[in-house]
C-alpha cells in the first residue's frame, strides 16, 4: 500500500471511531421528569363592611390620663369618645386556610393647627360568623384563619398611648390588611 493511501485510510478509520465514540457517549445521557400541578380556588376577596367601615376612636381629650383603647370585640373600650366604631372586613372565597397580614402600627397625622402624629397599634379579632364579634378570637399578623363555608369576618380596633399634651386637631391614617391563600 502506498504511504499516502495508508495515511488517508488511518485518518478515515480514526474519524469513524471518533464519531462512533461520540455516539456512544451521547447514549450515556439520562433524563428524568417531575409531575406538575396546580390547585385553583375561588377568588379570595376582602371587603370593608358597609356599616362598620372605619376605625374611629371618637372625640378625645388632649390630656387623656391613660391609653385610649378601642376594643375590636366592642366590649371593653377605655378613654374613647362616646361615638366610636371598629372596622369590619368580610372575607370570601373557598373553604380553605388563609394568611392574614396587616400593619403593626398606623401613624395618625394632624396638620391643623399644629402638625403632629399619634401611633395606633391595631387589634384584630376574627370569627366564622358575622354575629360573633363579641366572642371573636385574636388574629395575629401573618397568622392563618380558615374560611368556613367560604366566609370569615375580621374586626379591627386598636389603642393609642396616653395623650399627655397631645396637639389638638383631626388625626387620620390608613390601616392596611392583606389576605392570601396558603
């Protein structure tokens, strides 16, 4: 055999062996899979009640001698004005566990006549029946409640520290609350 022909033959054999080897290496690859799923529940809703639609401590004295407490259950107010209101939120959706999260504090601000602020600490209680406000249980932020028959109710009151020499005026702020399925 001619040297040139032999060189071409050897190169061809090596090329074929290389291609075959790569083919065998490709067969060494393995695959796997995982199941995928999702659970779709009824739309989760939260709405501020039409009647109990604000957190109102009433008209207060600028020198209240102790903390002002607006009881979320509506049974043990202290140092509030005579006309008060707790907010009520109506939850609706699937009969499932829901995480409730809300502001740890709410800043109430006044701009007239002297700019000032007060800090409100919310108190949230909840029950499966709209008529159970007085016996509702405490709901901590980031805790879970279970919608029974697709419903749950939350009442929000709160407290304000002693108002020793608090600036006069109308104070307001916003309480934020979020709910999500677990």
